[in-house]
C-alpha cells in the first residue's frame, strides 16, 4: 500500500512538473510573439545578403519546485479546476431561469451560439419551479422570494405568449 501511495505521489509530481513546463513554454512563445518580427534578410537596417534571421537562444525551463506530495497534488487540482461559482439558492434560480429563456428561444445556447426553442422543456422548468415554490414556502429570504416569483412569472408569461404564436 505504501508503494501505491509513493507511485501516486510520483505521478502527481510529474503532472505538476509537466504543466509548469508547458506554462513556461507557452509564456516564452507569447513573449516571442510580442517582439516585432524583423524583415527577412536585414538586421537592424543592414543587409545580410539573404540569410535567414537568427533566433535568440531560448531559455530552458527551470525545474519545477520540489514540494511535498500534498502540495503537488493541490497544485495539480487547482490548475485543472475552474474557479467555483458561489452556489446558492439564488444562483440556482438564475440558472433555471436562464435555461428557460434559452428554451423559449429568447437567448442563444451559450455552448452552440444557436437558438434552441423547445416549449416542452420550458413547461418542465416551470413545473419544477412550481414544485420548488411549494416546498420552500416560508423558508426563503426576501431577496430569494423576489427572484423566485419574478423568474417564475416571467417564464410563465413568455411561455403563454410563445404558445399563442
């Protein structure tokens, strides 16, 4: 079991080292792009008889810092994660409302950029919000209650309007 943990730690270190190397190479490439490219065959205004411009020697990436296995694991996890959204009931309502607006065809799907109109899905979201309204009655803050009611009523009104079309 100790060998397995050692192997996991070694793998985590290798992942972190590889990611650091990639970042440094990427940063070096970005720096090269920022520099003005010289015209082929000239060096600061002097003709070099058609020779290709010489590249500056690239700095070799430094070795990754050798930290504890726990630090290596944490660094790898932090790099692979997107900053978390503060998950609250309020944000959940906003997400459901946004999905409803997408299916109403009012806003495009953020992944595809296309309008995905599907009134059956809107009805399902409205039904879900109605169930949540019943189950959370008396347990919401004033702000949550306001967001809830406005989200639900806006979806209902727009759903009815879309059904008439």
